[in-house]
C-alpha cells in the first residue's frame, strides 16, 4: 500500500509539471498517459472525450505497451464500457476485462486478461468523457485503490480541459472580434468615406486606391489641417497589410534623443533610467505600416538613421548590438517645403528621394470650396450624435463660410463649426455665431501675421530688434554669414542659430571651425 502511495505521489508530481507547461491539450494527454505507463506500471490507458453534441466519444489519447491501431476510434454514448461510463457518470472496476461482454476492444490491444479501471472525466456537473487504465491481473493489488487514483487524475484532467476549452472559446471570440474590427476599420477608412466630392478630392481618392495595392513608400504632402493622417490610415487599411498593425508617430512632438528611443527602442542600461528593454515603434509595426508625421521637422542626424531603415529594413536598439530586421511599409507626411529644405541643407537629399517614391498632394480647403457644405453637414452630424442635440445652419451662415479662406483648412473649419454650435440658440447656427463675423477668428489673424513679408534691414553692429531678419542666404562666404547672424542676434548663439535655420549645436560647431571670437554685450 505504501509503495502504491509513493508511486501515486511521484506520478502526480510529474503530471503537475505537464499541466504547468501545457499549451496543447492532445499533447498534454499523451504525455500524461505515458507517465502513467512508466511510473504506475499500467499496461494501457485511454482518454475518450465527447465530440460536439455529446452523442459520441472520440479517443483523444491512448497509451499501450503493445502496438495501438492507427486512425480514429469512436464510441457512441452508452456503447461498450467506455460509452457506459460517460453516459452514467459512474466509475467501473473489473478484475478481468475479457469476461465482460461489454468490452469491445476497439483499440485492438492484447488486454483481455487484464484488470480494468474506468472513471468519468467531469467538470462540475458536466461530463467531458471517460478515462481508463488496465493492469496486470496476475499482480496482487486492490482495484478500489487504483480507482481512487484514476478518479483523482480524471478530476485534474477535467479541470485543465475545461480551462483549455474556455481559453479556446475566448481566443476564438477575440479572433472574431479582431476580424470584425479589421473589417470595420477597412470600411471606415475607405477613400470614399473621406468627405469631399470636388475634382481634386476625387482624383486623390483614386490615387489612394491605386497606391494602397502597392507596397511602396508614400510621402503625403499638404498644408496643416488638410487630413494627412486620414490619407495614411486609408492607404494602410485598403492595403494587403491591413491585418498588420498601423503605428503612428508625430516626429515633431519629440526631441531627437526621445524620438530615436521611441522608434528604435532601447536595451536595459542603454542610458540613465533605462531599467528594462523597451521595444520601439519600428518593432511594433513589423508586418504592417508605420506613419511618420511631420518628417520634415526632423534633424539631419535622425534622418541618417531613418535612411538605413528604408534602405536595409534593419536597425539596432539604443545600447544594443543585435541587428533587427523588420518588414514594414513607411508612410511619411509633412507640410514643409522639402525641396527648399534640401536646397538649404536642412533635409538630406538622399532621404528625400527615398521618401518621394509616391508623393500624394492634398489640396487646401480654399482649392475645393465646393466641399465646404458637405464638411459642415458632416461636422454637425458628428456633434449632434455626441451631444444628443439637433444642429443646423442657415443659408446666410453657409454663404459666409463659403467665402472664407480657412488658412487652417479642414481642421479650422471643424473648430469654427464646433465653436458656433456651442453658442447657437436652439442648435441653429446663424451668421452672428460665426467667429469671423464677431472678430474672434484668431486663426485668420495668426495666418496674416505668419504670412506677412519680413523686412530686410541692414546689418547692424548692435543687437537687432525682434522681427528684423536679414537676407543671410545672399551672403556667399560662410564665415561672414555666421558673423552677420551673430551680430543680428546680439551675439546670442541660440538666436543666431534660428536665423540661420540651424540647431545650437550646429552653430557652435561652425563658430569653433571658423575661428570666430564672440563679442560680449
């Protein structure tokens, strides 16, 4: 008896180890039965589980010291000893299995003279199937003790199988939800769902459909507020990569060092505060698309690192030596005049050509004024759904909107409608509620200030007043150009750097290289 208990404890320990690492239920059952044969000395063992509908049992795993038959083995509910155990939910122990007429020997094993123990596999009140073992009848043992051990194992197996079934159900549910979400996103981001019926927009929609089918680099260009991110989303969700991730990064929102760690990731200990490895956005976008907004505002050093990802599809994390390969599509966007930036050495020429494979130009709102009524209607419907209030706009107010230039484009129009809706009486927007009629159109004033021509005063030997910017580009000699900017900025390096469209580090390098002595004020 003590020997049996020791065997049972050793067996249960090994079975628990199998449970702990199990990822596949059928493999788990096969490993358990093999352990029972090796540790408990069972001649054979079998697990039969109900198929969907609970009308028949399928042998999921079997072990025997002699050869087992190949192929599927089934029992109808109540058929043979196995079917009877599952149907009645009651255990059964037989000293000599061959003497029982219910023994069908579907496994074709040479076990007719063996002892048999079979028990139901339960999960709560639900019967999942049957578990059975056979022993050498010539040995001296108590069947009731082996029946207890078999029932204990069956209970454990039932609990684990229930968790497997629940996990499979949840996984299937998540997969179905993800599939539905992907389908909804694809429908939501169809080009025709973008608001606009003007010729420039219809042409853009057709280009989006064409570009989406090709795994090529896309450069989306347009003024601020024209919808560059919407175009990038539409390209991704209409492309073969739609099932992969769509990762968005605003390059202008982060300084260089943070942008690099955000995109490339970093290893533990790469810098102070890097207490664990962090996967970068390029890693996260593997198999999908990464959208780099405001690419024209990045530094030359970052541009060099991005160029390698475009050329080779590989990079290293900060502080790491492992080269990481990624398979992704890169879509970039900018409102910067890249051609001018290249000419002024603020943007790498080689990167420009790499990004400019397929440029898409988004028209400003002033070039598609006929879309304004459609956009207004769309914004009012969205606000009405959010607030539960009916909203409308009168003809006079719409006429005023049609005359506006909207330098902030669609985003400015959206803000204008939102502001007017807040102050509208009874949800009906009239001309009096529009910011431009009340002198509250701050974006228009801002546009006038930022677009106004800058005066070009003569160079002075004293600090320049704010707003005076000389034409430094006309000075051919680099040393004279830097000196002129420094004089204009009152010898403040940071201000001089801005005048020359440089970083403080770049102008400090040139001051040292050109042997310029700084004057004190």
